[in-house]
């Protein structure tokens, strides 16, 4: 099996003068080996432009919120343009479609991801030619382009993997919302890695069969084949083990193996590219960002924070509550020890045998007091793993465990006090996300710059006993907010109130006005609820619950933006929270 070019055998004539001359011609202009590095720059610059656009959006939102709180409203034409993008971007696909395909639920996210994928594919495959006439003329341009594009994707892949990361800091997009892009970058890198690998296997076999491939594998540069194959296998494991199916089998095993395999992949990839077209510079830059992010997280978010609370564990009190759930209460001495905003979550590491290795996320149901001690409260519905283990440990009274807190993270990138109306939508334990917004507004209602004039709190639960989880907090908030707060609790199954489908009840020992409305035997349609709300000038919809509930809320918000386009209101902002990544 031989391949000839211009009368020369691609293998037998490798040492001839004519062969070397043709090799020089093959390396000219845009086909040169070194020129392929430019295609990686295009991918790197594309990511920088996307990040810059997100920064501009974030800065605009912060400035607009600040201006509105200080009595200035502007940019109605621009806001209508934003509303037009939200009509499309807020829409969500059916939950089952997202679960089966692994695609993002949000249409807006899919558009960004699809456009990015198309750009990378065009950069990779539009330039010709793919192969050189002979392998001896140099590496296949397609393989070099694809490999360097993997290097251009690597900084973004690693940077957004951190809970504290540079892109989240400058764009206001929390790490868990960037996770879908982290996964997409991983699969994109895997695809380009195969595109990089295949030409190096195909061309030698085409020119000299398996014997020629073996000769190259055993040659002077065989380490490139060996460490390249190892890096490819590690990347494949990272992607495959990160699928929804693999994570559902054993989340804790996946989490620990993910970062171990990730470190190994990074090290092997650095070895593979070292000294080739300065590709190692991508790795050093990535390492610098990653190291700084880890240091920042350790010194700002964890027990390594250099203050009087450093290295000190906290006592967490665990108590069983209704409906098979339990609460976790941690006393925080002051905001200096731990400060957070509504909608944020923390990771807790319990000192509990092998589970000490687990670092589990929980949404914070309370807000910090302005002064003095604060009770940080969490509501947990046990599933498998750590949450079930903790539930089984709780005796008839309560259980105390030592723990370390890591956080806070996440939350809404907008100022909740800069909206005229907050619509809070939640199901079950999703109330731990929405309730803090009520408490936060109650704390700041006396602030002259607070624009909130109405809060509509909607909570869907399976039984009326569930209300006990937050009854004290609701009473306190209602006392502060009075007519500003309207509470609707929808009980889908309430045997104690069989005689009515909608009952209005006052809480015991509350002698003033009615506290909340309870609708029994009624599972509300989120789209119907939102489509009939009375909007004010600026509105924020905050949703936490099941994927289908979030889908309905998002689709309803997309539809509501037709009101913005008609000039009936200025803005309808949607924020969702879910731990389903």
C-alpha cells in the first residue's frame, strides 16, 4: 500500500531533494504548521467577546437598578429591545426533552450555545486543506487546527468550573448557571480532540498500512501518541461520567472522581502540548486563573478566612419537621463571620465519618440580621446519600453535629429593592429560596430608596402541615410589610379541609388582619397565575421548584413580555434557582 505525489512515494522518497522541496511548498502561507495557531486565537477572541457582552449587560443592569432606586428611569426603547430578546430567550423546552438530550432547558441558552458551536465548527472545517499530500510534509492542518482549538477552549473550560470564578465575578452569572456551558465546552473539547486524533491515525495507515502506524508509534516522537491517547481517554471519562445518568447513579462518587480525573487530564495535556506552537501558554494562563480562584475561595468563602473564626467549626442543630423533612439551624455570631443575600446557598461539610468528604449545597432560608447573632436556617428534604444519612441520625429531640460552612454562592445578580413588584413562586422546599426575599424587603422597607410596593408570595405544598416550616417567619414579615405582602398557599392534598377548595384562614394569636390565603385541593397552573397578575412598572419574578414548575413560569414570563412591548410596563425580570445540575 503506497501513496504517491508528483511522482514521489510518500514513504520511500522521504529523504530526496524533490521531496523536501515539495514539503516546503506544502508549508507555505496559510497552510503552514505555525499558521494554524491563528485559528485558536479566533476561538479565544470569540469567547472574550461573549464575556465582554455579558459584562456590558451586567454593568447596565447594575446601573439601571441604581438609577431607578434613586428616582431616575431611562432607556425605554432599549428596554423594549431587551424585552424582545426575552420573549425568545426565556422560553423553555419540555422537561423530558432536556433530560433525554442533555440540552439546556432555556431556549436563550441554547441559542448562545448553538451559535458558539457553529462558529467553532466553521473555524475548524471551512479552511482547506485538511490533509497534506504526504504525512512526511508535516502534520495534517485539520488535526493541528482542531488540537489548538481545544487549547483555546481549555481556559474557559477550567475557569468556569470553579464555584468562585473570574467570569462569574465580572458578569454576575453564578457558577451553577455557567455549568451548562462547562459541560458543553467539555463535549466540544472531546469532539475536537477526536478531530485532532483521527488524521494522525488515518494518513499513516493510508500511506503504509498498520505497519507504518506502528513504526510512528515506536518512533522518536512516540510520546506524543502515548500522552495524547491518555489525555483523550481521560477527557472521554470526564464527559461520560458527567452525564445526567452517570451522576444520578452516585453523585458523591462522581464528584470526587471528577476533580481527580480533571487534575490528571490537565497534567497530561500540558505534557502533550509542551513546546508545540507555544500551546503550553494556554495551560499556564489557565493555571494562573485557576490558582487565584482557588486561593480567593479559600480565603473568602471557607474556614481558612483569615479572621477570628478561622479553622473553627460550627454547631449545626438538626430537627425533624413535618412531611419527612428536617431543618438545620446554625447560629452565626455576626455578619462579619458570614454575610449573604437572599436566594444564595452554602455548602456544608459535616464531621461525620466518610461523609466528611462530602460538601453538600443547601439554600439559605433566612437573611442575616443587621446587628447581632443570626440563625442560619435550612430546610432539607432527604434523598439518597448524605441527606438521608443525616435524617436517620436525628432522634426524637434533635441532633447536633460539627460542620464547616463554605459560601455563600449564587443568588440574583439584580437588586431586589429596585423593583416595584416581586412575584415569588415556589414549590416544596423551594420556599427556602423565595422566603428570604420577603425578609430582605421587610428589613429595608424603611429605606427611602426601596422601590418595592407589592410582593406576591405563591407557594405550592402537598399538605397544610408544611406551612409550619415558615409560619414564624411569615408572621414577622407580615407584621412589617402589612398590605405590601400578599400570601397565597396552594395545598394540593389537605385531608383536614375537605369541605372547601379555597379557605382563608388567620393564624392563631394573630388578631390583626388576615395573614395568608390557603387554597386547598388545588394545584395551580403557574402560567395561568402569572398571566393574570397585575403588573407594576418594574417587576421581578423569582421562581424555585420542580423543573416543570420552572418551565411553566419561564414560558409565562416570556409571554408577559408582550405587555412590555405594548408599553404597559417597563420590565419583567425572571430569576430561577434549582439544584439539578
